[in-house]
C-alpha cells in the first residue's frame, strides 16, 4: 500500500481528527474526474464553439481578438499552464492576467479599439477580485466576450453571467469543488477543461491525449506519493520548483501548494530553468530540495539539463529530483532521481500539467503532516482561507 493509499485507508474519525478528510481524497480522485470533465465539455462544445465564433475566433482569415486567461492565485496558475496551448492552437495573442491585477489596473491592460475574449477560472466563483472585474467589464466594456469556468454553480461569477448575452458560463461537477483549503482537483480539472476548450474545433485530436493523461495520472500517483512521503521526512527547509513553458506554471502552482499546506514553514520558490542563473540561484542552499519538471522536448531539455548539471557541480542543494514525461531517462549527472508516470505514448509539454502537478500537491500534503498541521485546514491562525475575505473593492 503506497503512502497516499495509507492515508485514504484511515478511519473517518482519524481523518477528521488529523485534518485528512478531504485533501488526500481530492488529490487521489483527479484522474477519474478528468474523464468526467471531458464529458461535461462535450455537452457544452457546440454552443461554446458558436459563442467563440461570434466573439471573433471562428473565421481563420479575420483579425482575432486578444484572449485573457484570468484568475486569482491557483486559478491564475490555471491560465499560466494553458497560455502556451491556446496560443499554439488558436494562433492569436493569449495572455494570462491575474484578476488581482485587473481589479487595480484594468485600464492599463485594455487597448482602446482592441477586441477581447476573457476566459475566467475560479473554484468558488466568489473571488472578490474575479467577481468585480467581470461585473465592471460587463458594464464598461460590453463588447468583451466572457467565458467563465467555475466549480461552484452557486457562485456570483456564474450568476452574474447567466443572463448576459456576452457571457458563457460553465460549471464543473460538484465533486471537484474542493472542500479543503488548498485547491487540488479543482485546479487540474479547470486545466483539463481549458485544454478541451483550446481543442474546441478539433476535439478528436485531444481525446486520445486525455486518455493518456488519465492513464498517466493513475500510474503516477502511487510512486509519486511514496517519493513525496520519503522526501518530506528529510530535514528540508525550502523547496525550489523549476519548469519551462507550460511546466513553469506547474512549478509555480507546486510552490504555492507546499507554501499553503505548511503555513509557510517550508519556504518555496519557483522559476524557469533558464531563469535560475539570473539571480534566484543565490537562494539555493543545503536545506533545499529542488524539483525540476523536465521538458519532453529534447531541445528544451538540453537547456534544462545544462542548468541542472551546473547545480550538481556547484553542490548548491541537498537533493535534485527530475519529473519527466518519458518512462525512463539516464540521469547523466543532472538529478539524483527521475520520476515519471508509466505512459506508453508521450504527452506534449503543454498538456502535461494535470499529471505533473500531482507531485507538487503530494509534497505539500506530506510536508504539511511533517509540520504537524492539518492539511484540510493548514492555517491555524486563519491567515489564509478557502475563499479570500475582507477585500474592499473601490469604484
């Protein structure tokens, strides 16, 4: 029985006592829920394709709108993992923009005369910043088309879009509306829905990729859980996550998971592999665990391996772990261990995030337990909450 399965096997009473009722199950359920999210997308697909066509994304020859992928915190990182895929398939300008930036600087982000499509992601649909930017845009810029993806049918973002012709609202199944403080299955399922949306005109190309993601996720969870539990038992004080392209978004989200689930007792940083040399490398020391989400693109991986080999030669960190898409890979002096799902056919980097992020989530879970915290509610002083509170919105 692997380390995650042992937590799932605890009695309900012990899970409640230790704050483990939701988080382990919400991590474990993800591969199965990705299939449900794909089925939900199939129901929306025809109407969504028509809506996006009306927004200017249907005619290949016509000038295309700029697409904003919007969210706060983990929901912002959904956009950061999807941006590269949308740009590649929609062949237009796609930018991940935090709603926390739009609420304060919307005018600076918007170019007069430019057409926009905003795709907003939110687990709760009640993020004060997310609600505010949508409500204000619907009034001040009625030409903007909005797609809202949430896990909560009762959220304000869904309700404010319900009756507006320029808005299209999507609610994922309630099972992925995570009850724990840290977003896990809500993150990966919004990413999967976004990947479906990017393939809206060619879903047949994405369906086999989705099946490979599900297969990879199921096979990756047990070894990833055991590795995460073993690493969390060692005396690390900080974790550095690195990745390139879409996998940089995974690195950032993984860093946030460890930070949230340990109440900041394990410090984290996230950076692109190439960016490490430009200053952030100074923060690495012998208390650091470094996790590299290694690209499956050989050209990109060469750059990443060079950086990792440099770190090994300088002996900057305690341990280096590489997480990759290939089933086997010679380490060649760039990591002490290589972790990968047992997947028969490679998945492109910009579709890998739902699987790769599982390791970051599991590290957060087991580091939380090492810190004697309750993973379902790991902020004892209430510093952070499941939905951000006490945000004043100014006109």
